[in-house]
């Protein structure tokens, strides 16, 4: 429990009677000022420059405290502090004339920090500076560098650029510390978190906003307190766990042909994800989608009937949508006639170039436009029979856009993903389908944990590269958990394909192994399917996918229980090792994870590898594939394709051990 204690001129913040932070009269406590950002956006990627016009140091003038509340009079403005159980809330008043805020939190030299949304190249952010700004993760600069590396034969490179060179789909002003606390700011504008100093974390915000800190005796309690502030995801539909969701596109005949091939193989298939249900366009980037959220009956004849027939066979059909509209199609013509699109400064519809084509954005700040798009999802997707969909994008709101609400687009930009998730969630709830339908989002910010039902890790490259390939999705999932979003998964095999960067069967099978030990097991053909190995590439891959889907199905009660725990407590399904093991290596490990409490997963993340060096925390572990027992420490284990390095705790509950036994008995073809 947190307490406030005014000791003369010092306000002490205590946890379990120990002082964790203090505020002293006369001390400088923060800086305010005024600044201006300049943004240059290219396909969702941002170059940002800043000019500061004023900077003012603010000190503590007086302190008053009574019970659980304190009022800090500053040399300008006030800070109002309240503690409630293990939460510390700070509100700032009288500083409305400023749009910059900077302050520091004391740190220890051996402290670790995690979160700030979704990070792909690093998990422990100590020593890094983080730009909290929602953007397209796969920008043209990243792609250009990758093309150069692939040309030089570095397709599966372990190289990573400096952390500041990367952008992220999901940025959130939240982090957790190895000291067992979280920090979350109410700021929606751009933020910069500097974790490089040994004795402090310096936090800068482009608006003046309050914040919340929460403390716990263990990391589960920290996340429970964090999720009480941000919100928690509901339980997933029961059908999600019944095998693989197959990513298929190209038309009704192809869909049934590929599905039947898998069923004839004995594969557990719970869904078919057809992202081009609304049509497709062929571009230089590959087979892309026609963003008109209506069934394309020419590409998918009879799909309305097929959805019903497949549902009777316990196979769901999933689709795709995003907040853009194809300017060639009927829905855009209706939207522009009604004034429902985001405008530029000339009052025209703001066309945003995505990869190779422009598109218009529905203005989610316009109540009529918001309800119109929601109604399209309800009628054309939910009533049509889709059991889920990828709710893509939401990173692309230009900062110079003109919005219906009159708000600054710069200040709305980070909140756009939350609005998009809210719209999708409301469509499901208003249709009475929450618990039956799952949608998964890519972009995120503060409101995303409250509204989205599932994240996916975006458009990863179809390779083993550490920056954007298979290895990168592990820190991505872990950082989402540490940001308060507990349900995530990735495209099996990755997405981004070009030239010589194409998916081979080994990558697909290794990714399949990781996906089997995650909440959702879903494949993707990629932007250029013809260049990529798919789940039906040959008998070996089909056999492998069948095995892994069977293991995923066998783990259903275990994964489902972990998802339920996340809905109740906010503790993610994919968890860092340090959550339960206070070991230095556990705090640094970013390519292994715990699935729930009792299963440790160490995916093979290098091409051609048949061995995996595994760090096991101090506990008693059993290898899932072989039944061999291991103590804590570093072990080098055989991990050929089909035998991933997965372990379970020997002293898990009898119920968990029974589930794992069934997973071990899944037939290996």
C-alpha cells in the first residue's frame, strides 16, 4: 500500500513504510515551455524536427498533505497528488499556456525498463531513447536497406540499426521497471523517453498532462494495476483455439481446394482468413487489396453460402478492413459526397499514398462518418457471416490534416488507433457478437488495450533477420505484454516480400513452431504469394503444419485459461522470464518467453540451425518433445524442424501436466 507522509519540507511517498520517492520544498521538479514540431510523412513514416521557443524551470514553492492527498504549489501552477492502494496519480494545473513538459524519475544503475508500446529490435530499453509516436514500422528507408543487404547475401542478417532508426505501429507512453512499478502518462501528443542515464529516466512530453504510477510486490501485480488503468482485453471466442487459421486468397475455388488439401491431411483447421474478400489490386508491390468494404462476388462467387456451409463444419471465415477507402470504388463516392473523409488545408479529401496507390481516410472524429463506417462493418462483414477480421492500419493520419472535430491532427494522431479499435469493438458489441467474433489490430496507443480484442505484430519480413524477421516478433510480443496489452500473435511466415527476399519452407516451418505456442495460430501468404512457400508447399510442410496445429489444439485448455487470466488480471499470455525469476539473465532475455506460467518457449531463430542454446531459469524443467529433464542454467539442445525447444515446469499443477501430456502425444507424421 502507498502512503503519503509530510516530513517537514519533504513529502515522502512510501510503499510498505519504505520511502520510494520524495519531493522537497525549494527543489526544481520539472521544466515547462513552448515548442513546435515539423513533420514530414512518407507512406506512414515520419521525419520529425523540433524548435523550442521557451524553457522554464519549475520549483516546489509549498507542500500541503492530508491523508491520501497532497497539493504541491509550484512557482507556476500546481501538482495534485493522490494515492489509492498501489496507485499514485498526479494531475497538473495552471500550466495550460505551455505545450512542453520535462521531468525525471530517479533510477538505479542496474535497473531495466520495458514497454513503450511494441518494440521489435530491443526488449530491455535501458540505454535507449524512445520516440513515442505511432508510425508505419516498415518504411522505405528500412526496405531500401534490406534490399541492399539481401543483394549482398545478408538475407538473414543479425545486424540491427541503432534503436532510434526504427519506428513502430504501436507507441504508448507506458513502461514498467524491474523495480516493480509502472509509469503511464495521460499525454496523447508525441513523447520522448530517455533511459540512457544511470541515475534517472528523463521523460519529455509535447503537451502538459498528468500521469499515473503503480507498484506491486511482483510483476503480475504490477500488470494488474496497470491494466486497471488502461483496460483489459476480453476472452477470445472458443473457436480460436481449435487449430490453425489458414491465410488463403485468390478466389472461392482456390480457397476450397487448399482447405480440402489440409483437411485430407488430418489438419485441425478452425478458420480461413481471406483478406481479399473485398477484391484485390495488382501493383508493383504485389497482390494488394481493393479497399472497398463489400463482398467481391466475382472473385469469391458463392461466398455468402460457403460461409454458412463452413460454419456448420466448425470452420470460420475471416476477412479484412481498414479505415481507408479506395478512391475508384462506390463506398468512397458515397463517403466523399457526404463529406465523410479527412480533409487537407484546401478543404479537399486528403489522399494518402500507402505503398503505390493513394486512398482517402474516413474522418473518425465526425460522428456521422464514424457511425457510417461502423454500419458498413456491421452489415457487410458481421451480418455477412465473417467471424473475425484484420483491422489494419490507423498509423497514417497526417499531422497537417483538417479534422471535422476541429482538433489539431498532431494531437489526434496517436489516438487514431484507439478510435479505430473502438469503432470495430462497438460494431461487434452492438451486433451482440462479443465473445463470438475476434478482430486483430496492428496500430496502437493508450486506448487500444481497452478496445481491441487482439494484436498482431505487423508486416514482418519473410526471413530470419533480427530487425524485421522471425526473431523480431518475440520482443514485440513481450513489449506489448509489458505495455498492458496481453494478447498478440504474428503472421506465420511473415508478410513483406520483394525480389530475392522471399519465404522458403524452413522459415515457414520455424515460424509455425512459434505460432503453435501463442494465443492464435494464423498464417499469411504475404504481399507476393507466388514468391513465398505456403503451408501446402510440399508434403513436409503440410505434415509439419498438421503437427503444429494438433499441438496448438491440444494446448487449448491451457492457452484458454491464460487468456481468461489476462481478461481477469491483465497479465499477458506471452510473458517475460523475469516475471517469475529474479535472475540477471532473465531480465536480459528477449528471444525466449513463457506461454502462461508453466511453458517456456525458445524458438529456433537462425536458418539451418539444428541446435538451440537455451537459458532455463532456476526451476525443474522437462522438454516437451522428448520428456528429458533439465535443471536451471544454459543448455545446448537438439532442435531439428518438428522438435522446437519447448519446456514445461515439472512442478506445474496436475491439470496442466495432463494437458501437456496430450500435447506430447500428438502424432508426429
